[in-house]
């Protein structure tokens, strides 16, 4: 199913809001020294931010692994994101 521009923007906004929510959760949980939960929340924050980017650019996103692959192919290998900056997401899975 193809999204029209309005639907695409709604999906991008939802993914971005999730990313921000998980980041805020990580910050609150860090105060409790629950570092495994912080790592989980940070991973999901990055996942949803990357999903928003992929959707914005018209890429189909289905799975976590697919999102990793699409991010690598479309943003890291093309030089949009430097390899060292992308390692946090790519190596967190």
C-alpha cells in the first residue's frame, strides 16, 4: 500500500513522537540506575527515529532487521550518515 503525502507525514510524525517518548523514558530511567532498561529505551528511540526517516524518504519499513539494512544502504553507504555515527544503532541489535 502506497501512502499519500498526508498519510506519510502522519506516519513520520508518529514515529518521531515515539522516538522522543522513548528518549525521555531513558532519561528518567537513568536516574534509577536501571541501565539495561535505559539501553532498551535508547535502542527503541533510535529505531523509531530511523523509521521516521525511512518513511519520510519513501522507503518501506517492515522489520527491525529490515530497518537496519535500509538505513545502512540508504544513509550510511551513501555517506549521508558517517559510519562511526551510525555504529550505535547498527551495533545495538
